[in-house]
């Protein structure tokens, strides 16, 4: 136990004593504590403002505690030990602090409270439990950990300008918790640990999270407004969760994984957001809440369950999906100016649910999936739905007042339903299909409505409720049962039918000024039922039907 202000103090201990306590209270200019011992209990407690403090410990003692309270300009703690319990607790504002630990101790705790300009913690260990808890505003902080310890926790609270956390480990439980506004933050993790959690709360200008791992459970939780955020994940972990809360200007999430459960939850208004996913994981969920100007979601996957849920008003949104997953759901809530959904898939169940007023909306679907549902609620100025599919049950349900709506369907699916509720100025429904059951149900007052059907489907129903100024129904089909049911007061109505179908029924309820029904058919049963007060009615029938 030393109380001194001596200019040079050296404590050099070589001992195997059962209990060793070194307690130093001093402001001496140079303090060196050099301990070589196997004692069962070693405690080094230092209270000092000395300019240079070095603690060098070589020991296998069962319990080692180093507790330092100091503002010394240079503090170095170098520990080589296999002790069962090692605790290093440092409270300091020293300009340069280096903690270098080489140990296999079962429990290692490094707790640092400091504002030192340069802090380096370099740990090489296989200890079962490693905890590094850092509270600091130091300008440069580096934590470099090489370990296979069963439990690793790195908890950092700092505003330091440059923070680097580099972890190489296979530890079973790995937690990196960072609270910081540092200008440059890099988290680089190489690990196969069973449980990995990266929790980041920061507004730092540049944040990079690079993860290479096959860990069973990986969670990346980011709360930040940093200008540049990159999350690059290469992993086959069974459960991967990426939760991002940020307004950063540039956000990139690049995921390469076959993990069984992948969740990407993004809450952001960042100007540029890119989510690029390459995976065959069984369950993939992408949940995006953002108003960012440019949002791109690019998914390449065969996962069994894929859900893309987007809540955004971003100016440009692109969702590009290449997948054969059994269940695919794309749910979009947005008023973004340009929205493009491009889907290439053979998945058994595909659902596209869009709620948007965006100026330009394009849905391009190439698929043979058994069940396809496109549900659109929008007032966007231009809406295009282009579907190429042989899926057994596709449903296109549109609720919109958009100025220009085009639905172009190429399919041989068994059951096709197009249900449109809209007052859009220009509506075009163009269907090329041989599907067994086709239903087109239109509720609209749009100025220009065109329904063009090329099909041999067994059952075709066109049901139109509209007051649109110009309505054209053009049908080319040999389907066994064709029903055209029109309820409208539109000024100009034209029904042009070319068909040999066995049963054709045209039921028209209208007061439109000009109505033309032009029929070319050999169908066995033809019924034209017209309820109208229209000034000009023309019925032109070319048929050999009985």
C-alpha cells in the first residue's frame, strides 16, 4: 500500500502468495507495476495522475482485478494470463490508453470509462465469457477482438470521431451494442457464433456493418441518421433480422444468405435506399417504412415464404423480384411518383397488394404460379398492369381514379378474375388468354374505357357498371359461355363480338346517345337484351346460330 508523490516508482513483484494486493495512491511522474505471480487472488488498485503508468501482469491467478482511476497521459495495461476471473475497470481521461490482453480466462470483463484521445483495446482470448463495456468520447477508439469465447458482449457508448470494432470469433453468444454519434463507425464481424446481435444507435456520418457468418441467430438493429450506411451480410444463419431505423442519405443493405428466417425491417426517410437480397431462405420478410427519394428492392430467392411490405412516399420505388418461392406477398403503401413492381416467379401463391396515389405505377408480372392476386388501391395518374402467366387462379382487383389505367394480361390460367373499380379518364383492359373461367368486372365512370378480349376460355363474363363517355368492348373468343352485362349511360358504347361460343348473352342497360352492338358468331344460343332510351341504336348481327 503506497501513498507517495515520488518522481519514479517501480513495484516489481515475483510471488506465489495466496493473496496479493497492490494499492497505490500517487501522482508520481513514472509508475511501473510489473507482477509475475500465480497467487490465487491478485488485486491491483491504482489511484494516480502520473504522466506514465504501465501495468504489466504475467499470471495464472484464479482471480485478477485491475482497477485504475487516473488522468495520466499514457496508460498501458498489458496482461498475459489464464486466470479464471479477470476484471479490468478503468476510469481515466488519459491521452493514450492501451489495453492488450492475451488470456484464456473463463470470465473477462473490461469496463472503460474515459475521454482519452486514443483508446485501443486488443483482446486475444478463448475465455467463456468476455464483456467489453466502453463509455468514452475519445477521438480514436479501436476494439480488435480475436476470440472463440462462448459469450462475447461489446457495449460501446461513445461520440468518438473514429470507432472501429473488428471481431473474429466463433463464440456461441455474441452481442455488439453501440451507442455513438462518431463520424466514422465500422463494425466488421467474421464469426459462426450461434447467436449474434449487433445493436447500433448512432448518427455518425459513415457507418459500415460488414458481417460474414453462419450463426444460427443474427440480429442487426440499427437506429441512425448517418449520411452513409452500408449493411453487407454474407451468412447462412437460421434466423437473420435486420432492423433499421434511419434517415441517412444513402442506405445500402446487401444480403447473401440461405438462412431459414430472414427479416429486413427498415424505417427510414433516406434519399437513397437499396435492398439487394440473394437468398433461398424458407421465410423472408422485407418491411420498409420510408419516404426516401430512391428506393430499390432487388430480391433473388427461392424461399418458401417471401413478404415484401413497403410503406413509403418515395419519388422512385422499384421492386424487382426473381423467385420460385411457394408464397410471395408484395404489400405496398405509397404515394411515390414512380413505382415499378417487376416480378419473375413460378411461386404457388403470389399476392401483390398496392395502396398508392403515385403518378406512375407499373406492375409487370411473369409467372406460372397457381394463385396470383394483384390488389391495387390507387389514384395514380398512370397505372400499367402487365401480366404474363399460366397460373391456375390469378385475380386482378383494382380500385383507382388514375388518369390512365392499362391492364394487359397474357395467360392460359384456369380461372382469371379482373375486378376494376375506377373513375380514371382512360382505362384499357387487354386480355389474351385461353383460361377456363374469365371474369372481367368493371365499376367506373372513366371517360374512355376499352375492354379487348382474345380468348377461347370456357366461361367468359364481362360485367360493366359505368357512365364513361366512350366504352368499347371488343371480344374475340370461342368460349362455351360468354356473358356481357353492361349498365351504363355513356355517350358512346360499342360492343363488338367475334365468337362461336355455344351460349352468348349480351345484356345492356343504358341511356347512352350512341349504342352499337356488332356480333359475328355461330353460337347455338344468342340472347341480346337491351334496355335503353338512346337516340341511336344499331344492332348488326352476323350469325348462323339456331
